[in-house]
C-alpha cells in the first residue's frame, strides 16, 4: 500500500522510555500531516526513528510497502528527507552553498550550469534569494529555518519530515513556509509530516493530525475529529473550545483548566 505507516515502535534512552508501542495509520501521498503534542511528547524521536537516525527497540516503519529497516542507509536517506529542529551547517559556507549541497546530495558533486540555475530558482521560490551570498553564521534563527526548509524542498524525496519548521518565524513567514510545504507535498505526490505546536496553524494547513503524548499516539484522523477529541484537553492540560471562523476554518481557543 502506498503511504507511510508505523506499528508498535518503541524507543528508550537508557531506562527512560520515550516511545512505547507507537503506531499510526497509513499517511497518504499528497497529503500533509501535522504531528501535534506537548513538549517532550516524543515528536522529534518519532521523526528520527522514521528517518533511520536512531534504531527502535521494537516495531516497524513502512514506506510505500517497503520495511525501511530492510533498505540501506543511503537508500533511506534518499527516500526520507528529514529537516531537524536545529539548523546545522559549516559556518564558512554561504546559503547558496548549503542549498547546492542539498540539491546534489546522493547525485554526485560535479556542479553543472543546470544545477546553478536550479538552486538559484529554488532560492527565489522559497523567498531567500536575498540571502544567497550570506554566510550561514550570519543568519538569524528565522532565516536559518527558511534556509533549512529550502534545503529540504530542493530535494526530491518520497517523504518529508519537518521538525517545527516555523518556530522562529513571524506570522507572515509562518504562513508562507507552511503554504510552500503543503504545495510541494501536493504537487509531488509526496508524504509530508510537520511537528508543530500551533493548533490553529495545524488545523488550517494539515489534511490529517496525529496527536502524541506521554510516548503514545492518543488520536489520529481529520483535524475536525482530532481537535474535538477529549485527549487534546487532557494532554495539554487546558480547556479547549473549537469554533468555525468566517472562512469555515477551525479555530482553537485554549483556556487554563
């Protein structure tokens, strides 16, 4: 079956259990899923397991019918593109350099005129053309996140995992980046997952929500269904009210419990 799914994933750091028997239903190509949950819920760990950066103590991840544990690290890197929460790159490189490296990853390092044009186009498309010659050490937190998103989207993958890609951005750039990610996932027929905290943005941009808390999946499904789940209030420790805005979008209102 096409899509991304996980079953019975478990992971611990020493004696501390992070994930326990985590599984989610098949995420469909062309759709964007928001992975929501409080801090320390296990969102980043789940992404690292899917990407193959850490190994589970049990469980499986399947991508388009393939058990990802059965493929090489190189093949997994090609099929699963992971944008971590924190940007890391050689400080002596420019923005153009790091996006070029992402573009050429696993494709050889000889740079052609076509590669130069492709990267230049990507920088403009993702609104960072003005940063092309800036060194990554000079970037603000928000600029670093926008560069990280461009590094991910310049690659052609079956699955894209974004770990809080808008946490350092102002509202306009949050909307811009989420629109870019959603559009790319839909146009490429890829699987997209975003870990995020803002439930209103999740409701607005995601086709599907997965709620994680205390190392377990607590709810999953369409935004309207998950946001009305009692588990939302319980795991965040607040009272939540859902209303419909003037554009028929869901609005999440949270109050101290």
